[in-house]
C-alpha cells in the first residue's frame, strides 16, 4: 500500500482512533485498525469514495467509527500511539487487515461475509473484511 499524506493533526486523529478501537488488543491490533483507516482513505471505492484524508475517514457519517462517540477517543494522543499511526500512514500492512476496509467485534465466530465483503481473518476480538480486487482495485 502506498503511503498517504497526513498532517500532524491527522496523525493524532488516527492515533486516537487506533487506541480507542483496539488498545486492548495491543500494538498489533491497533496497527490493524490503522490499516483499515488508511485503506479507506486510499481506496476511493464502495462506501469510501471521496474520502480524501484521515479527518474525512475518522468522521465519515454514516459509516464511521463508533469510537468517535466515546469520550476516550477525545483524550490527547500519546506519543507511542502516534508512532504506530505513522507506521501505517507510511504504508506498513498487517494481515489480516492489509486490504481490509471493515472490522467488527462479533459475539461469536467471524461470519464468512459481512455486508457482502469477505472475511480475511480474525485478530483477537476483531474480524476483518476486505473487498474483492474488482470492487476496489486500489486497495
């Protein structure tokens, strides 16, 4: 995945999102959430057409992240979280989120599909879902 451009404010937003969505899953879980966010900016397909930067992605409505409705998201970004955000912004990918545009935490097993997108795997509590190459060739 090519790197995307991001201001320092956008790095902080992504870091806060990664922490709020997956801090309990450690650095790797947070990096995977970051992959999903960067993929949404880069992809320009499906639900994410005209998402041009990380701010657009974080606050997309409808289709954004539940974490933005929680007070924890609005706490200041920690330096270690910003370092993780910079890694995914620079283009690092982590399976099963490397091509994913969606993730969620099911109460049981990961379904094979979610909103017609294929399951690419699970990491701890989150299941990740990726579009086909036909639907999103840029991811």
